[in-house]
C-alpha cells in the first residue's frame, strides 16, 4: 500500500530588516518615522529586536556605528543612521581597500548636527593652519584625516572612543574634533567651535546589492512611505473662501504651494473655495495677508502624510 503524499512545508514569510540606533539622539525620531509609515510594533525595555505586527519588517536596535556594517554584510536590508557614521565607515572601508556595500537612499529631516574642530579657551586660532603640529582628539579619525589632508596640514590624530571633550584638560590632546548639536557641552568644558568639518543629519541607507525578489515590493512601499512622510514635515493644508477676482493675489501668497484647488461655492457664482498644501511654515502674518487679499473662513490643518 502506497503511503499518502506528504504535504510540503510552507516557506517562512520573507521579512525586511532595518537597523536603527539602540539608544541616542536618533532613536526616538527613527521610531517615530517608522510609526508614521504605518508600522505597528511593541518593544520591551531591553529588547534588541522587535517584529512588525502589520508589516513584514523587523527592527534591530544596535550601536549606531554597527549599522553600516550590518548593511554591508547583508544582515539588514536598510539602516537609519547619522551621515557622520556613514561617511566615517565609507572612508574606513576605502582605506582597507574594501568597496563599501551601502549607499544613501535619502537624507532625513532630523538628527542635524556638525562635526567640528573645537579649541580650548585662550587658544589663539588663526585658521586651519593653526592645527599644524597639534594633537587632535576624535572618534572620527578618517573624516578628520581627510579634512587635514585636503588642507595639507600635518597633525597628530588621537583616536578616542568617548569623552573627547575632556581630552585637552587631561593633557591627551591640544584640540578636539567632535559632534556638536547645541554647543552646551563645549561651553561646559571651556571649548569653542572654530571649524566645521562635516554637516550631518540622519540618513536612510541600503545595500546596492539587488534585494531578493520577494522583498522588493515591501522595500518599494516602505521607501515610498518614508518619502511621503518626509515631504510633508512642516507642511500645512490651507482652506479658505475668496472672490474669484482675488485668486491671483491669493495664489502668490500661498508659500511653497503648487497650483491650488479651486472649487465653486454652491449658489455663489462670484466666490470659490481654495484648497492648497503649503510646504513652508504658515505664520499669523500670512493669514492676515490672505484676509487682506479678500480671503475669509481661513482654516489651517497639519498634514500627516502625502504621496505625490
């Protein structure tokens, strides 16, 4: 008697993996971005990975300087990380003769900071040439080395893993090269910023290696959603009523707007409703100017997401 045919096991669902900073200045904004893209997930206090409940997307919480490595090694498909980390890793790989297997998909509107040269109070600084022969402490040796080489400056790069701002007081360096957001940490350590080495912000990276076919659709959808969320940051939706004769003047006042939508008002042949998405800040002065041009019933609403 022949045995009944066995039923093949279903292959596990293919899931995207995205790496974000475990804890730090980019963590909350990265999670907020994913939430605004529609991702629902739960995360325990010490959980290093969480699973999307409504999307085939897993989030890995790791050290920020490990994110490019995880994308490089194809452990993660995507990563949210600071441009400063991306550039430092890229230069480090190049110095070792390794081709970086990650690329920037999009710069994101959060995590802005600067990688700066800072000198102690009383240091006589007369331009980058003042760094010649000095010891410069940093956690970004490759970016700093490029900055010095581009200016033909010979200086000693002192690599530290943290607490760079106290290196001059400990006698380990003459000046520092470190990330600056508000400048309060520099001031507290009697340092002042003198040069900007790199302007940084959050970036979305991915591998240039083709993603498996069964992941491509969700990758495309996630990237489209991220772009939609980023497009409308700070945008407002304006609705108003106005006489037709004032349309030209009102359209000129609407900041960062494409052609507004104009809708006739029932029973009011001389008046219309105007709807527009404004991609710039909307202040009270603008509303007053719109009213002065003939607008009435002006309503301003936030925009959560938009697909072009």
